[in-house]
């Protein structure tokens, strides 16, 4: 990974390069103790996931993406993506690992100094965590159709609505809530009206949640969250009231890039595991890894994995420079989810019957990869985005 980053950042400032190489060194050391076996022990209840999050905090890695002036270690989204990529390569694939990182991004960009101190700085030490609350049962991918409403009453905001498929809602300290608010604007573009981003205390009165029967991992539980007259202080608003579209995408684009980072990392983990197996498995004398029928699917998935990786880091660089990273975030998410599914499918196939055995430990990664074709945005909507915004075709939905 060192050579990859050095080649990718040719001409970069040496101090910047040293920071990223330091991340690599830290993660390599960390994953000697916290690897796939650790995660499997967590699933069995023999280890506690928080051992890993505590170790990440102790090594400063929870502060990646947060400027030093705000209690972090810098590195931008690029550094956070590198962390998720390397953890994935060690078999550590969990949505929980990056929820707080992308949720605090809009606060860093649009929040006040007081909000950053309250919400962001404690998260760099693992003291506070976030979940994102955007998806609703009737709106699905169409965030602009959401019904969750916040109304100003005196010096408070009163929040009512329902969110679903909320990862780790039960553990999060705060929820980054996308809601509708009244606006006095006369603009005709409804997409830019009324969207407001709030930070909500997940333990506040009026918040109720129910676990969904979705089997991913012990840690990545999914919830439906109900909000009934939840009171929020005025400083719960991130950015401008009714003008939260950019703040929203400053969470969603990092989310797509970071989940893609995790998937390309775990795709490499699955590839290495499978190559080791097929290079030894020889039922007809020659290793099955010598068959083109085995080599080609794995090679194709690897090509697409590394193409996705390039898009991820380019998108992260653009985001860190304050530029529009939407195209790369969407393309990376599409390529990573597709490559991850293809890699896991090939791995299952070439492990034969044992590929369907949970103890072989490929089905776990397949479930994660398959989920990313649906969320955080489904791949069909990514294709719609590219067709409209990159090819100049008419809007199709």
C-alpha cells in the first residue's frame, strides 16, 4: 500500500505524504492484533468491538478527516478513505467503522465553532458517535420527498417523522437528521427548498426505535426510528434553515466514498483468501488456480476493484479541496459495489460447496457487498445520475 500511495501522490507535499504513510504504518501495526479473527470473535460474543474503536482512538485514527485545530489529526477525507481501505484489507468490514466520520463532515464544513467543539471534537477520541437519518419508508432514495418535518416553536424546533434502515441507531449519541422546514423563499426549484440538516440527541424524549430483522453482522444492526414532538435547540441546525442541500451532500458524498473504500479493501481480502485456496486445491492434479475459468473472473473483479480505488481517492482529493466530488463519489460507489459482489461471487464459486459454509467466511463479505448495491444509494440511481449529469441525457425519473 505504501508504493500505491507514493505513486498516487507524486509531487505532493512531503509532510502530506508522510501523514498518509504514517496512517499505513499505524494500521499495519494495529491489524496484527485486530484482524478478521477478532471480528469473528466479536460475532461470537467472545470479544468486544469497542476494543477496536478504543485502539483506533488511542492511535489518533478516529481523528482522521478532522483538522488539528478542531481536535483531529488532519488528513482530510483522503486519509479517512485510506484507513477504511486498509481495515477492509485486514478483513475488518463494518458500516459502523465510518458512520461518525462522514456524519461530522457537514458540521466541519457548515457548523459554527461552538457546534464543532460540541459535536466533532469529542468524536475524535471516540467519546461521541453518530448515525445518519435520511431514508424514509415512503421516500426511499428520493430524499426530496421526505415527510419528516421540523417546525419552529418559540426558541425550539419540534421534530416529527420516521426514518428507517438506520445503522447502529441504538448506539449512536447523535443522529444527523435530514428534515423538511418551512421556507419563505420564492425560488421555483423545490429541490433546493426546505431541506434542513439537524443534529439530534438519540436519547431525547420522543425518540423511539425498533430493530429490523436484517441479518448483516452483530454490529451493523438496522433500525426504524420514530420522532414524536422531539425538542431540538436552535443550535441543532447545521448550516442555513431551508438551505441544507449542500450540507446534506457534504455527508452523502463522503458516505459513498468511505463505504466504497471499505468494499475495495475487503474485496482484496477476499481475493487473497481465494487465491491462496485455489493455488493449493488440486483435485485433478493441477491447482485449480491454473485454470483460466478460475483466473479470469478473479482478474476481472480485481481490475474493477482497482479502478474503483482510483475513483475513490480522486473523489476524496476533490472533496478535500472544496470541489464537487459528486461524480467520483457516485462512480466509485457503483464500481466498488459491483466489483465487491463479483469478487465474492467468484470466491464462493471457486471454494465449491465450502463457499456456502459460514465457517469459510466468505458469505459475510458477500452480504456486505450485496448491500452496497442497494445502499447508501442504489446503483440504478447512480446510473441515472451519470446519464443525466455526465452524458447530458434527459432526466429519466
